[in-house]
């Protein structure tokens, strides 16, 4: 039995593990990059890692997997002689809340591909966070499964595995300068980076920007991958392109070389690891899903649900962006993004006590309002008659501008509250009463 078939067998639910040999045959028929990606993500989201909570043996194992992969790809350590950058932080609560929090040591993991010539002192960074919430002591959206492992396959084993695949792709593309066949082509140095402590408040990325091994003004671009394992209809959301004057054209050019369709969104969330870089005036790109899955921060976020092929394509897309940025003689000039949540305030999804029951079809505010990408069975939205394709524009008379603003409107509510939701359906504008159910 191959490694992949064994990994699928031990991670899948019983219904998925009945035809292990068939699954193995399907993997062997898949493109090599897809198999490579699957191998990474299945291992990182394995139940034995118990949700990769910082300060536990599970995250230690995940970090050893990442270091081993970087070494296998022939990448140099990013922090002097070390692949690990340690830091202490308060873990618990929601996004750094002090209540019930404890001090733990986290480790950012980094490897590098040195640049060549006149651009070697400048950097392009590709990153993702590798931690998750363990057994859900904080941050869980599940209320009926105390103590169960939250595997965090999509959030964010998917992004971490994409960084590992992209690292290998880039190492193959950019051999050491002394062995390069084109010594006259300068290129920027490349940093492959995975962060810890993201779930408690972007702790790893915040520590990195305060203790970076290079001057921050030498970073030309930071690209962040967070939740790319369940892309909908082959679409990849790309936020932050407004943060650099040359970025929209670069993203669209990369899109012509990849099966995925890049969707340029107008907003930029402050809730992932690109945010500390953006605040330091580093241009950023944030790659994620266009439709937000219901399994977010629950024990149901498991690796067998991921689309390995589209996630591998996302990794290749990210690698292409890194390569373009590394080779471009001009670097993007930082620009302010009007839709950035400058304070980083407001609720996270795990703070909200009610569940509305839709999958946003434009997460990240690709258009005003919230497009309904799907309706979950048995939820408030289904009971109220909300349908896929509806556009939510009002909440008790207040405008719904986008997903993040809608979360702020939902946060004060308790189960049992009734609200009036205004929707656009075709040519009609409708007001629907909705009784809110618990998560």
C-alpha cells in the first residue's frame, strides 16, 4: 500500500475508507503536483496531530514536517543556521483576548532561495499559518462536540501544503546562481514562511515583522495563502491587489497560465497574516476561497473534503506570482487599500452566537452586499426562504456592505431574535423575517 493510500485510509471517515485501493489508483492517475500536494496536506491535517495547537506535541510534529520538506527541497534556513524562529505569546480567547489565556512558545518556520545579482538584497515572501485550534478550547464554532480534534484541513493545512509545493516548484525553477544558465538575469531572494499563533491573533506574523532577518523596506511583496483547499467553481479570490500599483496586471497575467480564475476583490481583511506586513507598507496579496465553508473552525474540517487538484493549482498560481515578482526589475509601489479594516476590530466568526446558514458567494466584498452562494439545510436562512443567488443588502434597516460589516451586525444577536433581512432576487427587492437559530 502506498503512503497516500495509507494516509487516506487512516484519515477518512468509514464511508470514505471502504475503497482504499480505488482511492490509491485515483491518486496515482492524478498529476504529480496534485499527489505531492495531497501528501503534504493529509499529513498536516492527520488526527494524530490533534489540531496543531501551539504548545503541543501535535504542532511540534507539523513543524518538523515543514522543516523536513524544506530540507528535502534543498532550501536554506531563513534564520541564520535555523529554520525556526521562536517567540512567546498569549494563547486563548479570541484574537488575543486575555481571558483564560496562557503563555506558550510558538515557532515560525522559514526557508529561503537566495537571489542573484543586483536584486539579491530584495525579497519576495510566500507565507501561510500552520497552527490551528487543537481540540477547540477556544475559537471553535461547534457547540456540541467538546474536546473533539479540530483537524484544520482547510484552515490552514491547505495553505501550508501549498507553500510546501510552491517551495519545491520555485527551487526547481531557480537553481543556485553559480549553476544558473542565465547569470545575467538578476532576481530577488525568496522567503518561504509558515507562521504559528495565527488563531490567537496573528502572533507569528506580528513577531516576524518586528524581528525580520531583513529590513522591511527590502520586501517587495508578501503573498499569503489561507484556506485554499475548497475552491468553488475553480475560482481563487485574490485580495490586496490595490496595495501595489503593478499587482493587478501581474495577477491577471498569472491567471492566463493557470486553470484557476483569479477573482480580484476590492476589500482586504485584517484577519490573516498579510495584515502586519501591509501595516508596514509592504504590498500584499491574499489568496483564499470565494465561498466560505460551513466547516470552518469545527471538527468537520477534514482532509478528505478538500479538492487536492484545485489546491495544487493554487500553489502553482502562488509560485508563479512569486517568480514574476522575483524577476521583475520594477517593484510595486505600496498603496493604501480603501477597504482594509485598519483597526482589525469587530467580531470574528467564532464570536457570533447565531448561525444564519448561507455560504457567501463573494467573501471579501467583491461586490456590495453579500451574495448567497448556497443555503445550508435546517438553518435560519432556509426556514426564511432565502435562496442561492439572492443578494443580502439590509439587516433590520441597516445596509449590508459586505461580509465583515454583516458580521458586526450579527454579533449582538442571540438565538431566538427575529430580524428583517432585505434581499435582491432578480428584479425584486424583498423584506424577509428571519428567526435566528443558535450555532
